[in-house]
């Protein structure tokens, strides 16, 4: 059967450009609006994939795709949106029915990659449906939540994996032993929970690769503020391409759950490593610090501040020595307007810069203060500003100096102490930039060896 793609956009030039690009390798039909697209689905289908613009007169893309989902649930739906409509796109995702959303202008390789994923998902869904229909026709016993056949090996034919139940919010607390599905991914096991979301180890059958899936915590998914912060995470993390930053592959939605697909890093986070080992050897402190600084150089070059740099967000890849900065869940592109924290403190107390605590705008220098606090803990085994309560920690950061590192670890070299205290300067203007920090730590690698 021919797998047809329906493109929907009210701008003739955009529609013609996308169609011309995709017809080289796909069977493509077009529609100039939501109403016309619904008619096309009814009269010219079936379609494997629908790609729709968000902002169109009459029926907008979100409304059209929601109706398309209700009429043709197997058709995979992709939403195209401009950056100005990002919040509308997230709201559409939360209403359900969208496999992926892409931002415009969309480079050709991004669009074709998303279509390849969508077609792979369509083939998987239709193949599973055919096998289930065959099983029912032949009276093969069917058991379990996910319609798992009594002979699961049948699903191995042609590389088709056993059917799994679709993700449900209660799976966060009681995860099924065999895993579950979320969109085109298979969730294998939960890896951890943060304030804003839950992370799962996952598998992507269409590309035969392991990855990590982060979803907004299900009990918070209805919160407008959470959706805004999740949207900010998607935009910020996807904009950065660097070996020391966890790569973001895609953003999508399934069963009303917005998710972020990203690189899976096998290993521990720095927080767990410090709990287990305490203060680290000097070369290790410098090596980890240098890679964090390199990640910040890449982020700050794109006018992005991490805002929540701490050991828990630093991943140590097992066996390679590679360090990757993750969880830009509180990051914000500096050129965005609005989206402030409305006076609320954003970040983790021990690593917050004094100007952030005092309510000043977050800036790249705030990340450098956090890096100084991370280096201090790696070098001494203690946080730079201890306290029994959050209030006491925040007061210490603003009003006190950290205990001299040399008292806690007499073998610390003076040059490393100088870098740490330079980063922990109370005045943002006196701190080094990420690039200066990277240069200083790189120059120190030979001394640390």
C-alpha cells in the first residue's frame, strides 16, 4: 500500500516548497486549510502522516489535528509552529493527538527525519493492528492489558516487538514489569524523578537505539506554569549542540503526555559520585570542571543560561571520562521576553548565585557562580555554603564567605583555589566568563597531572 503524506498550510509558497522537497521520496498531497484537509482525509485517504501548520484562518492546525485524531487514529500527526506560537503548540500537545511538533523555519533534514520517524511509527501501529486482527480471527488466546498474544514470538516476525500497554500516569508509581509505550518509544524502566519531570530509560524501535525520555510529572501536567517551563526546556536544550551537553532528539506527545526524547548517558551523576567517594583527586576536579565550562561556553554563545547547574545535573559517562550537562528545565533564552519566575526562586539553594537570591535577573555569571560551588564541593567534599535550613543557606551565600578550601584540604594547589574563589565572587561583574574559566582550567590540566 502506498504511504501518502498530507501537507496542510495556508501559505501557497510554503506549501509548494515543502511539497516539492518531499515529492522526491514520498507520495504527497496538499490542502490549504483545516477544513480542506479534513475533506482530503475523508475522500483521498488513507494517509500515513499529516503535517499541518499551526496558525491558519478558520480552523487552526491544533483543532484540525484533534479532529483528524478522532476520525483516523492511526494517521500520525505532526504540527509545524513558529517560535511565537510555542505556547499554543504545548497546549495543543496537552490536548492530545500530536506525534511531534517542529518549529518553523524547518530545515529539510529535520522535516525528513521527523517524517521517517512518523512513517516508522505508522508501520509499527498498522502491523500490530494486523497481527491482533489475525490473532482474533484465528481465535488465538489474547491476554493482558496490552493485548499480548499467547505466542509472543509471532511479533518477532519482521522485527516487530511485543505489544506493550500505552503509558498511563499511574505507571510512574507502579511501572509495569515489561515496560510500556509512549508514542513511538518503549519505556523500559524509570531512571529518576525531579521537581519538574520523570526520566525513563527507553528504546526507539524505528532507529534501534536506546535513549532517555523525560516527561512532565503527570500530577503537574495540567499546570500552565509547568507547561511553560517544559516548553522552555525543549527550546533551550534543543538549541545547543555540544559533546558536553546531553543531545535532545525530539519533542512529542502521546496519550496527553508531553515528552522530551534525549540522549541516554550510561553512568552516574556527579551528586551520586560525590556521595560515594567524597572529595575527588585534583586532576578529576579539573577535568570535570573544564568540561562543564565547555558546555556553558556553548550554551552562553546561544544566549542560554542553565539556571540550575548542580552536581545532580552533571552526568559522568561510564568508561569514557566524558561529562555531559543535562536538565535545562529551568533554562531560558535571554532574548525571550516575559516568562520570568514572578519573584519565585528558581534553582537549588546551595548553588544559587547571590544576585539571583536577591531577585536580580539571571545572567551567564549566575551559572559561573554555580560552577564555582560545584568545584568547591568536588575539591573539598563539602558544600561551599552549608546550613540547616534553606533560609540559612541563602543568607550564607549573600552575607558570608566560604570556609577557605585550604583548611578543609591542605593539599589543594593555590591555582585551583584561586579559580574557585574567582568564580564564587559575590559581584557578578568580577567573575570570569565561561570562556575565561575554560581557558584557566585547560591551562591547569598539565599542572594537575
